[in-house]
C-alpha cells in the first residue's frame, strides 16, 4: 500500500472536527483509531515492520501473542513467540507481559516482563531472533528484577538507542514510578560500569498510576510517552497516554506546561472518547508514512474487549498530536 493510500485509510474513521486538532490554536480533540480488521484483540501491543514489508506485532499474554499484517489493516493471529515458556518464568508468573520489539545489527530483540497483576515481584527478560517470527526466539534470561521490598516494579520495558549508540532501558509501573537503566549493547543487560537507576516519571501525590514508558528522540528532544491511571478494567478503565520531553535521555522530562513528569506532569496524547475507552499500553513505531502510536483500548461497543488502536502522529507543534 502506498504512503498516500495508507494515510488515507488511517484517517477514514477520523471526523473532521478531530483534524482541527492538528491546526495550532484549534480545539483539542482525540481521533478514533485507524481502520484495522481481523485478529485485533490485543493488550500492550508492540509492532515492527520487516525489510520485506511485513508487520510483526506482539502483545501481552501466554507466551507473548503474535499478529501479522501486510498492509497494517488486516491482522492475522499466529503462534505465540515462545511455544514453551522459559523455565525461569515460573518464579514470577506463568505468562509474559508488555513486550518491546526492535531490530539491531541484523537481529530482532524483544524485552518483556513476567509478573502477576498488582505485584512488584517482577522480572524483565530478553530474547533474540534472526527473523522475529514465532518459534524463532532464543531466550537470554533475566535482565532486571524487582521484589516485594522494592520501591519500583520491573515491568513494561522499552529499549532506546541514542545517537551515540548508547542503550537505555526504561520500565516501571506504579510504586515510585518509571525508571531507566543503561544497557550494555554486547549483552543486552545492565551496563556494569553504570548501575544507576534513574527516575524519569512518578506521581508523588495522589494515585501512583503511571507505567508503560516509551522513549523516542524527535527534533532534538527526547520524548517520554507513558500510560496514566487505571487499565485492565474494561469499560471502567481510565487509562490515558501522556508525554513529556527532555534535552537528555535520563531527563528531567517536562510537559507542555513545564511541569516535571516526576511531579505528576504529562501532556495528554490520547484519552477516552466515545466508545474508545482507556487507550494506553502504547508503543511508537516509525513507518514509511510517519510515526505511529500503537496501543490498546477497551471497546465500549463490544463489552470492553481490548482492541488494537493505530494512529499517526503529527510533530509540527513540537509535541506529538495523534490523528
């Protein structure tokens, strides 16, 4: 599908009023997800496009659920990433959460979390694959952990590689918020010469609900996307996506109003609207027609079933706007 036709398809479900949000000074509004069909019941999706043009999508559940598409519209389910769970998972849970897929030096990498809902006895694992396809993944074991005595939670990992080739892993959920560590590119695990655990987003007052970080660099700034408030409650979910930006990868990140993300800050990117309830669990993907925000939401027209959402992002204001 051409860039023009794919963009047009992504806009099919977007009312004209929403498009005004792209115009500086226009009233804020949120778009409906772009059109997707087929096997689109997912949670915490991460997606990549292969050199051959195939989209590979992994998500929470089982051995990490898999979907694939050739046009970014029609998705088909396949086998899980892992046909049998790695033995070490049983110390934390029986299924994996919130994968993060990327491609580096001829290999697909996937970080993921193993935990149980509401617990911070958690671990982040890592796997590699030459193709990114189910059944091809080699698990490399534990990358980072948290325990019930920790003040953080080792889930929702996201790998970011900076312009200098340094690797950084952000992660976290609730407790004292989102953290970041430096990763050794040779091992995919924490760099021995830098064991600092940086704090990059938190909510010190009120609810502690911030999680699912994703970092990108655009226009000279580092942008931190995160999910706020309550997920996983169907039509009662209050999940939403917010963003802040920084001049350095470890922060401090500030929202559009200048409030630090370590002090409850965050500029909204997507929130509930109409039958699109609790959008979050997001990842950011650069495609041929621009940046995408890939997320789940709870479908108010389908008893709160979690569905795949995909929208393009416009950066012309210096801040990401979904359309």
